[in-house]
C-alpha cells in the first residue's frame, strides 16, 4: 500500500515541507558558520575533535537538504548574492530569540512557583519583542524576504553555499 501511495505522490515538495526545509537550512547554515569561526580558537584536542565532527555533520546535512530545493514549489533562484556578513549576524540574532521564545515557553509550562512564572512571562514577552524587532530589521533590509518564497529559498541556497565553502 505504501509503494502505491509513493508512486502517486506529487514530484514536488508541499508548501509546509518547503518552509520547514527553509528553517532547517537557514538555522544549520548559521550554525555551521559559527562553528567554523570558533574552530581555530578551540585549543582542547577533545573539544576540537567534537567541533570537527559537528562541522562535518552539519556540512553533510546541508548538502543533503540542498538537494531538495529543486523540488520546492517555486524553485526559481534569484541571482542576488550577498557577500557581507550582516545577514549572518542578523540571522544569528533572530535564531537566538526564536530559540529563546521556545525555551521560555517550555520553562513556563514546567514552573510551579508563581513568582518564577511571573518573571518568565515577562521575559518571554521581552524575547518576543526582540524577535519581532530583529525580524523587522531583517525584512526591511532584504535579509528575510518572508513574503517572497523564491527569494527566501534563493537566500537559503546562498547562505548554505557560503557556510559550506567557508574554511576553518
């Protein structure tokens, strides 16, 4: 039965898959760039080996995920390649606050102490506001064209290629 369904499945990604793919590629590209920037500064041999494994793992992940971009609903790729690092820094900041919102949400659901819950609720709201401010900055500067899927995916490809080609 599964084989029958698979043979009739569309030969393209669904919209929700494309958006999840975008999130994974953007987040892992920024992570890979951060690891490669930090790698030369790591002096402990065991930690350096872990960094190398993480770099290799993320590189493999990105190469595998990029293979799915031609299957995206709008696979046209723009030619606007950015060489500056502002999108990287802005994306890293956005990822920090996005992860922070998730972490606060989990912590709030696990909190039994009312005073701590009150502080966490204030902090999650501040983190949401910071996320919105960073997103707005990125959108206004063309770093996160969230309403243009073609450009969004093109930016992902450029960011992943930059992360993969960056030396360590």
